[in-house]
């Protein structure tokens, strides 16, 4: 590997937007670690990209498991000595859309927050020492427009009535708030922290039965993460974006 190459880690990357984010970062010349809970699936996905000549490496990482996070951090430190880009892409949608906010089980809320919020925070905190070793660290948190509180309160917004997955929505609001706080703490460090909406993408998360719902292809869904991962030192921090658009909190 070229020692001058940037090193990126993408969580939840064995399929969908995460996998496409790995593809696009590696196509841009970034040595990209493809992380997934299931090591065999991560290896399988990485091998396919390696066959296309892309600088991709598989790594096992379950963001809900402290031992898994620690092992991943050690592997990255031993192999690369630093991390330049972290894309927190791992996330789940566990809501029963027929139950709403009042009827959603506490188990659903806890399960959702364990991955989407606590796992994201735990992974980021564990990797911060390696990001501090980078000349230009970047953290991209994959959120959703569904995490925008102002849009949920706006009757003119197309998400105004989209209240059927409250645990997911609120978890993404928490991701947005975490982004603001972390960006503030790191504002003088050179590490830039932003949160993004990938768009309404046809993925398994947006499945209705056997049919995938969504307006965008997966390649489009990765574009905002990649753009924020590759911003230069004059780029933003503490923002909420979809492509070049600044989104309302």
C-alpha cells in the first residue's frame, strides 16, 4: 500500500449504501476498510472489490460489542498506525410501523439506540486516538432527513406525516445532536465531523415485502458520505448535509 494513501473505515459496509461508500472511496484512491459484524461476509464483499483492483480490506466490527470494537481498533493501529476517515454507516430500522410512538415497545427503542446511537458513539470514541494521528481526520455520521426535528414539525414537509418509525427517527435526531457536540469539542483539532442524509435510497432497509422502496439508486445514496469524507481543510464541520444542501436540524 502507498504510505501516503488515506485510510478509511466504513461501518455496516457488507451491503447497500455502506458497500457502495467503500467502492466510491476506494475508487478515489483511499485505502478503505470494509467493516461488518459478520467477518465472512466482510471478506466476501472485500474480495469482490479487490478483484476490480480497488484498495479494500475486510475487518470484523460489531458496533454493539465492546470487545469487537477494541479488536478492530488494535488491528487498524497495528496495520496502519492511524485512521484518516471514519464513516459511521451501521444502522438498523426495527420499528413496527403499525404501533407509532406511543405503542412501540421499549425493546425496540433499546435495540435501535444500541446500534444507531450507542454503537456509533462507542466506535467513534474508541477510534478517536487514531483519528488524532491523521493530518486531516474526517468523521461522517450517516443520519437521515427523518432525524430533522424541524422538518417533522413542518406541515409542508413531505416527512411531516412520516411518524411510523419513531425509534429510528429519534435515533437519527440523537446522531445529529452528537455530531454537533463532537464537532464543537474537536473544532481546534483539525478533525471535521459532519452528519448526512443519504436520500431515499432503494435498499433492504426500505423494503416493503419483496419490493425495495426509494427514489435513488445505491450509488446516489453514497455520494454525500463520500463528499464529506473527502473535504479539504477549508470544508465544513458540525453540519447536516444532503449533497451540497445544508439541511435543517
